[in-house]
C-alpha cells in the first residue's frame, strides 16, 4: 500500500491500570505491529499516558490523549494542558470527538482553540468531525462537515495543517456496529479533501491524513482502507482487544 496510513485506537473511558499494562506489554512484543508500514497510535486515558510512553519509548507505537485543555496553564481545576502532555512526550491528541461535542458541550470555537494550542505545543491533533443521523437524513452531511472544518480550522495556516490529522466519524456509526459503506465514507472523504484544496491548496489536500471512524473492525477495515481518500482509521471498540486491533493494523500495512 503506497499511501500513508494511520491506525489510531481510541479507548475512551475503558480499562483499568492492570488491563492497560497487559495490553501495552502484549502489543509491544507483537511482530506485525513492529514491522507494519502503517503508523500506529493508541489514545488512552490520562492516568496511563506516562507509563505507556515509557514502555513504548523504542516502539513504533505512538501515544495519544483523548482531550486537552484550551487554556495554557493556571487555575483550571480538572484540566490537562497541551504543554503537560508534551512534557511526557505524548504524540497525538484527539480533539472534538462527537462524544465531547454532545456530552460536554464542546463547540467548534472551543475545538478550534484546542487545535491551536495543541499545534503550538508540537503535538498532532486528531480533529474529529461528522454528522448525526438526523443531519444525514436531512441530507445535510456535506454542510455540517464543511462548517465543522471551516470553524474548527479557522486561522490555522497551511504549514500548520500539515501537522493535523482529520477523522471523519459519522455519529450514527460510532459504537453502533453500523458502519458507513465504503462508498459513503469515500464520498465524504473526497469532499473533505476537495474542501481542504479549496481552503488551502491542492498540495496540502494531497498530504493531509483523513481517517475514517465509526465501527471500523477487523471485518470491514480492508474494504474501507482500500478507498483512495481514506488514510486510516480511528478505532474505538475494536481497539480494546489486542487481536482485533492487530488484525486491522495488519490489513492496513499489507
Ligand atoms: P467505534 O468508535 O469504533 O467504537 O465506533 C470510534 C470512535 O468513537 O472514535
């Protein structure tokens, strides 16, 4: 596979510390993961980041957080800053996940602030966008995605965008077992790439990684990843078992 691929696991609020250690030790030794051409990341709960990073220092597996503060530092109880994540060598940060947008009221403006502060601290944001079921039923998916991109990436320059990963995650496909068909996903991915070309340039659009997320699993990954504008996956449920996750990585890197 010649295109660059990123397979990122999103554990959400799952796993105890013991389960985490077991997962990390197992995947660390895995031959397929150590030899794949795909880029691999696991986005895990905050308390486990430092230890996971230390175990995986020599590994190709990168570490990601699932959220970050929009503030630099100071009196923001409960928040974790981008510079704190950088100081423990975290690589990626998921920003604007639909669960954060819907359960914690994150707006496009807040998402934009988080992307900016993440980039300022030399971390790679995985910027999530995607329409709800109602929006798709009203045939508004292209407008929704356009808005999320225009507001989410406001004031972000072309050279900064080279360090942003976009994840298209139709909300109706997240955790539901209902995947977008490869044709539905490709259609939106192509639209996102053409929008980036319009807002930035063809070169920037060509280089940007656009991941698909929403019930991607070992059974459907190959088909989704074979689409020309799909550069990888953001994987929730199927990233929790080493065997499932490795199977997706194997399909991505072959
Ligand atoms: P899922 O989650 O793979 O369990 O659908 C994907 C995500 O929310 O990032």
